[in-house]
C-alpha cells in the first residue's frame, strides 16, 4: 500500500508554499528560526496574524460561516506542516485557538457577532484567566468571586497568575465562582472581562531568564456585565472542559517535531563530522530514531483527532493523551539537542534568540554574531522553557487521571 498526497493535495501544498515564500518577511523568518518559547513575542505574532487574516487562512479549523477555510483534514495538516517547514512564527492561541472555539460552541449569537470578528482582526487580543495562587492543576478550587449586584452586573474580586501576555491583552476569559456548592466544579461561571475596566491591574512576573511573558492579574470590585457570561451561569466548568480539550488537543505537534528532528540531525552531523571515537554520536542518533518512531505513533492519533474536529466534534479524552505524549516527547527532543550541542549550549546569549516576551537589557536578534554555531543558540533556552510543557494546560499527572477515568473507566 502506498500512502501519498493526491494531485489535488500536492497542488494545495504548492499554493501554500508559494504564499509562505511571498509572505514571510526576513524578520518573521528570523523570529521563527530563533524561537525558544511556546509562542512568539506579541509584535511578531500580530504581524503574522494580520498577514494570515488578509489571506483568509488564519483559522482553518473554524466553521466557514465564522471565518474558517472549509479545508479538509488533509489540507489542514499540509498547512501546519508547511508552516513549520517555512519557519513561520506561532500565533497566540488564547483567542483564536481557545476562546474562539468556546464562543462558537457555547456563545450566544450576539457574543459571536461581536467578539469573533474582532478576534480575527487582532483588534481584541486575549489572555486566559485560569490559574490562581492556590488553584493550578486542581482548578476546581478556584476562589475568584463574581457576585451579582442588584442589576445586570457581576462584581469580581480575585487574583489570577501565570497569565501569558496579559500585559498586551485587552480582554481576558476567566473562570470565576458565582456560588459556593457542595461540589467544587459547581457554581463556576465562564466570564469575559474587558481588561480596561476599572479595578483590573496587571503586574509582571519576570522569569529567571529575564523574560517578561507571565503576569499577575488582580481584580478589585470589577464590574462585568452578566451578558459576558458564556454558557449558563454556574455551569462554567462544562464550558471550560470544552475549551481545555482544544488547548490540549486542538493542534498537531508532529509537524513541528519533524522540523526539530531535522535540526537535531543537522547538529549531530556537524558535531561528529570528524569522527565519533566515544560512540556518543551513535547513541544520540539511536535516541533520535526512537523519538521518530514515537512521533509517527502520535501523528496517527493527531490525524484521527483532526478528522473529528473537521466534522464539529471536540477532541475528547484523546486531547489528554496528545498533551501528555506531545509535551513529554517535546522535552525528550530538547534533551537530545542539548546533548548534541555539547559545550556550545552552555553560553547564555538571550540577544541571539526570539523569546516569548521582552528581556530587559537585551535586544532582539539581528546579526549572526553569537558565540558558537548558530544551531546551538536556541538549544539551552528551548530546553529550559520546555520544562513547563508537562505543567501548563493541566499537569501531565492530571491528564493521566483523566485518561484513567474517561478511557479506562477506573
């Protein structure tokens, strides 16, 4: 049996390649090639989003009536693969990848008509208000309150943290507690909050690397219209589960993995070009080959999930599988790359990489004046950043609990 693209698929692939060749500026390509975080910096993301939106290719997974492309699963997979191969920078998923699908699935016609076009154009930039100081993976214990006043508003008080790019966002989708029930998952509401509302305060969280990506968001007597609740009041946990399926399993890991494996193979070729007397290079090649087998297996699951998404289904518990396997496999690839780069990876030079946010004291990469070969510049920062992969979007321990219950019935 031969598995290959049809002539129509190859024609579509060529169309995508031509578009990327014409649209990816040198600045965008540089940002994509030097990326060390999950998302690019805000300026880069918005520049690329504007180009994709103008072409009509920003949200392939959305229904056509809301701005989607009407592509087949195969076309969407080809598009994701070509984006990676061309070195395109990733977009922030908070709006178009998370809140957008929630509004499509649970929002009112009025909410859809107002928010979705502004989300696509970039007029509204979103962040996610889930984690709290004592509520991370055990999100149902969240305490941010939203009390109804005598009119049409909630009065919100609380503290969200680890909020990615909140310093740039003008809207945040939050889980808030509107009532206290005997079961913690009850009484939670999914609420959209304008970040310019009086009482909203954002303060930065500076990482050890010096990057400003994460933030605290404080809410003090913030008045939010009840019309901004998505889904029934008090049933936000159901809405949140819908969103988290897209966060964990709404995109494909494997196109990016294949590009990263090719880069690791290049590092190994360069580092061991003059021999491998200790056999370390051979051992790393074997590890890379083992990772390639795991990528093939993950790809089969991703294609099945993409097929379900194409007919309007949610990813389901397979999203937990994809998140667990994908993030742990990603971490494995960073470990192999770190070992392959050797001593060159030890040099701290944030001015030669594209971080997910500003790094005070360093300028973005512009010149090839770093220490060591270019392939080594991003290896250590990517390794360190990827340690968070098994924690964010619900720790992998939580994902295994979900799979044990939803798939195995334990």
